[in-house]
């Protein structure tokens, strides 16, 4: 319905947000029908950003529609029956579980960071809930067996679900500090409210500081994000949003040293998020104490570039040093990961 999220004074219904329903359908279709090397990154990005300008969307990777009986959760599509035997830290990290954990993390962050102006967690999605949902009906003899979520699996310190849950916590904390979902909001008079604040939703525009306030409108400002790279053979997606640089490597086997990524902001870059960190069941291939320095040379339509080591099936999120105020290392965990 075109006018669903337009103001009533314009003849619309007046809702603030619409659900980006094409996004979860896309992920399930890819997992069902395509191998990793067949994923079309241009189509993925198009689906994530395909929304009306300044009409806010709620992005989500999956919901009950995708997990009802006859279908599966994203985690179950990725890891299937191996979740029953190899989700314990006491068991080997099999290639299927390793792939599943890695892909589950980057699918969620790509959806979160590029798909809308709000993010929806489906019950249990934050820790990779297995299996499916099935409500009591004649076909299952009115059984309640699958009409539940297994919250116990994330509370069990021996199980690997805790790593996926910790990644969700890191994503949400990063967004609350850097505010990419609310980076560009439009006020009643049409001006754009840019929030770069540790608590962007708690800032009053009437009391703005040098880092928080109204900014001039421009084509660059109106962008939800600037996607500078969709490399099909390398399986790399890179974009900037809210002053952060997001770098996704979907490749199943290739890790790239000194990979050149365009960025508009010059300076020294520091780590914010790394899905390959050991605290998230990754392999710890990136040094979190490292700095990346920009080179003033145009690349991929941006005024500068940096060169990074980006491991396979990993996402890195970087911020310039003057913007950097939080990273995943600020979070305490209840388990050992070194």
C-alpha cells in the first residue's frame, strides 16, 4: 500500500514504519536454492536498500512466516541436523557448524546495517534457534511440542548458541553508540536530523552540540547508506553509514590481505566489530589493536581508500579514530573465549 507510511495530512494512513518483508524471503530463498558461491551480491544489496526515500522500514532476517512447519529457521537451514550433535564446545567444530555460525552472524549484521531504519529480532533468532515452529492443529494432533522456543540452549555455557547471542548483543550495542538506524531522520519542517551520539534516540534536537544537530540537505545526506562495492567474484560488499565503514566478505574460502576499500572519510581507522573474533566463535584472524590509515586517492567513487585484511565469511566494521568511542572489546562476557 503506497500511502501506508505517509502522514494523514497527505492522505496517507500515518504509520511510522513498514516491514521490509522482501528481506527475510530473500534470505530463505538463497539458503534453499543457491550455494554460497552462487549468491548474487547485487541482488542482495538491491533487496536491502529497495525502499522509498525517507520512508522508514523495519528490517529483519527472519520471522515466524519463515520458520513454520515445513520450513526452517535460518540457523537450521545453515546447519540442519548437525545442530543436534555439534553445537557443544566439547565437540569438534565441523565445517558445517563453522559455516553456519559465520554466515548467521554476517546475514544478521548486513540486514541490520543496510536494510532499514529499525531492526526486528525474531524470538530466538538472536542466538540461532534450531528447528521450526508448529502451532496446535488437527495435522499434529493438537500438539504443543514445537509451539515453543528453547531459551535454555542459550543459557547453557557448554553450547555454542552463546556466541551467536553475544554477537547480537555486540551489534545492538554498536548501533546504540553509533546510531546507524537513526543517522538521518527528517523533522516536521523537512530538515534532516543527523545524530552522532552515544545515545542518539535520547538527544533533543533543541539542545544540539557540535556533533549532534540539523545538517544541510543534499543527495549524499539523503542516502540511507553509500554502497561503494559489490564485487561478485570476490564476494565483497562495502558501504558507509553513520560514519562507519562496513566490509563483508561472503567468500567461502578466500581471505584477502591488503584489500582496497573506498571511503569518503580520511584518517586513521579503528575496529568496532569483527565477526571472526574468538568471543563470537570465530578464528581470531584480525588484530583488534591494529589501525588502518587512509590514502588520499579516489577508489570506487570515494575520495580515499584503506587496505584491510578481510578473512573469508567475516564482517569488519571500522570507524575513524576521532569518531571511535566504542568497540566489542568494551563488552564483558560470562565465558572464556581465548
